C-alpha cells in the first residue's frame, strides 16, 4: 500500500508547486465506513482519494479502542463483493443463535439461525482486523489513493467541484466530498448541517473475556435496569462484552484493579460459561443518539457516524454505516453509467431519499428499546416479559425479527443482495 505525505521545503530558493491529487470523489475519513466506501466505489470503477488523519499503524494496534462489531449477513455480502471479507474471514466468529433475557425473569426470547436458512445471523469481528483488511485492500486498488496521516485544512465547495487544501501542503480536487469523519464530524460542522440528539446518561464499558466453556456461537443480550449487558462470541473461548451502566457509576468501576473489575463483571455475566478472565484493557464510551438534519449539501454527502449515531443495544451501528456505503455505491454506479456528474443535486437527492427513512427507523427502534428495557418499573417489566414470551411462541413474528437481525429487510442495495 502506498501512503503519501507532503512536506514543505525550507531551504529551496523557490516555492515548489503543490502536489495535486484528482479523483471522482474525495472521502474524508478512512475508518471502517470510509475505507469500505473507497473499496465499494472502486468496484464500480469510481476513483477516490481517501484522507485519513490517523497513522494506519496506530489504528491497527490492539489497544486502539478494543471494540468488536456485529457484521450482519448483508454487510458480509458487501464485504465479500468488494474484496474485504477474505482478509477477515479467519478472525470472524459466527453468531448462530441469539438469546434475549430480561433481568431475573425466567421468560426469554431465543433466535436460532436454522429457522430462517443456513447462513448465520452474522459474525462478530474485532474492529482492528477489519481496519487491517481495509488498508491491505486499498493498497491493491488503482482507483484509490490513500493519504495517511493527512488532514483536510480547508474544503471549498463550488457549483462544479470540491477543492481540499491539506494541512502540511497538497490539494485534492474531486466532483464531491463524502464525510466519514465520525460523530464530531468537522466537515459536517463546517457545512452548517445541524445535529439533533441527546445523551442517555449511560456509558458502555467494553472489554474481552476468556471463559472455561465454549459459547457455541450464541450471542446473549441480557437486559438489566441500568441497560443491556451483551455477551458476544469471538473466536475460541472468548467473548466481547458490551456492558451498559449508569454514567455516575462508571468511574468507580473503571478505577477497580483487574481482580475487582472481573468480580464486578462476573456478577452480571453469571457462571454458565464457567470462570472468566479479563483479556487486555477495558474502555468506556458515553452513549448518545444523534442524527444529522440532512445527509447531503452542495457537493457533499454524509455517511456512517457523521450522519447518524445510535445506541449499541441492537449492534447495528456499523451495519447502518455499511448500508450507507452500499447505497452510495449504487447511486454513483448509476450516475457513472448515465454519464452524470456525481455531485449533481439530483444524484445526491437519490441517496438522501434512500437512506433517510431506514436510518430514522433504526434510530427510533434502538432508542425505544433502550427506554423500554433500561428500567425496573414493575408493570413495564411484566409487559415486556410477556412480550418476549409471546414473540418466542409466534413463528412468523420470530422470523420477521430474525430477518431484521440479518439485515434482510428494506430496499437493499445491489452489493448487499448477494
């Protein structure tokens, strides 16, 4: 993979001309969404320059953020189509069953993948492996130029093109820019696109544990009054933990030594997988919901966390970002075939129409589920427990929920249809 850095000459008698990179699309942010987008656009012959602020080596370190992501069946199809899945397949753990329980209630909801077909619901994959795959794959694609570490210092959007000046020198010219630069997206802020959202007063504690007994590829979502506690299968006898806790309690929990933390974790984990041991560090992420009032502007589109951020209760955050990727790829493939400018208003309007409803529905669903289950009010607890039991006994309704977990509902882009 080629990474390009431009440095200013300090002793040359004359100013050297700036390096200029040109492509169809400028992608700001080369993370999981931005990097996959570059590979997806290349699949359709659309060229891109990816500007990523972090050093690739830092992004690949095990201690970078510790998170693992649920990759739905349709997201896996996308990764396969654009040449990424082959790099991560050996590290991905299938989710064959999902078990949902509520506090101390004996009632539960159990999803088995073989009730809807042969494919797993999805796979759990540590984010660092997908980042590694992205950097390998982008280095193979002549349509992609990756600039890292690099940062956009100024982005000018005219009626005909975008022109980005990079910190430290160099410029990128393209038909449009796509912001994949996270929840705090500077690109979105500079464009004046408002964000609506709220904090939950909850924090996600993320870590990895090893356990005595095999998990048999079963994912567990256990609802507690402070929030959901998820045990998600990784390769081997390991699981990724996403422990949602009240914000005020988290500093004390994170300050515990490893033995104290493991003991506190074990109270919520239980003993069904035997003794557990903490592997590596732990992280804490405050939880919030946010969505951009619009996802397109003049020669600009938002994708992934720059457009929407949701509660991790259903594990759909990355999957929704990858749906943005697949939709953009389809929109630009059609524009290329028709000889249209990728930055045309009507081209971008199609992307906004496609993604707006889907993202809004998922944000509302995750918000509603968290509010419904993150309490210990007796009548509400009884109603939701009866609801879990009812869904568990109605095959047609169960299959609907299972197909949703696999990402099979809605207007799927071509790269997700297989």
